[in-house]
C-alpha cells in the first residue's frame, strides 16, 4: 500500500507545480488533478478488498471438495 501512497504524493506535488505554472483554470492543471483523483480512488478500492482466508482460497482451487459445497434452502 505504501507504493500507491508514494505515487499519490508524487502526483500531488506535480499537480501543485503544474497549477502554479499554468494557472488553476488550465487544462493541464485539471489533468494533473484528475491523475491524483484516480490514484486516490484506486487506493480506496484496494483498502476495501479484503484478503481471502485459507478456506476461501482452498475452495477457489478445489470447488468440488466436500468442504466447499453450498446448499440452497
């Protein structure tokens, strides 16, 4: 997760620099902030995904196993 946070920080710095040079109404400034928002959305998505436990992983690999059967009412 630290890698994406580093990328976000880098993009933030670049966006601030671009907007300082080109102005806050420029297309370049908007594009720079879009890049920051996309990275922040990806980081949020990664936080929401929970890792699979060992049984879930086993059932993904062996769906026919007795332990992995799903019965519907």
